[in-house]
C-alpha cells in the first residue's frame, strides 16, 4: 500500500530550506552554534583575548532584564559580556549586521537602566 500526498505537500518537500531574514548563516565554533559567521568570528577573537589575559569572565548570551517602574518591559540578550582588564569594566557587546528597531530601543533602555552603552562589533 502506498501513501499519497497532496500536491501542496509535495511542493513543500521540494522547496529549498528557508533563509534567515537577514541572510545570516548559522556557524558552529567549539561546539557552540552562533546565529551568524560574524558572531562566530567575534567569539573566536574574544577567546584569543581571554587566553592573552586582556579580558576575563567571557559570557555568551547574557540576559539583562529591562524593568521600568517595576514593570518588566522586556529582556535584552546580548551576544557577549566580559571584563576588560585594561579598564576594569564590564563590556556588553552585540554583533550586528543590521541595526534593527528592536535593537536600537533595547540598547537605549539598557543604557538608561544600567548606565552603560552596548558595544557593537
């Protein structure tokens, strides 16, 4: 007995996989999946800086709640956060090919609430 599928189902099976909105290509480094090649390259750079002793406490995808007047507006998820040993300050970094409206708003809220800028790489 054979199973029949509709023309619509057949067409869906033959289509190419859908590309991401901004054409980012997921890339894996050290067993970690990154959303884009640029983010993976930046991770490799930061790992080199960490091994050289210029930065420490590298974190991936750190979460920062954005709360205004006791109301949780949203959560900003950065790409990286680390301690810059030259300035002794935490750096919050995002790798962006396209600065979206959401990112701009979240970066401004982050600055207003935490008193720091988001560094773009």
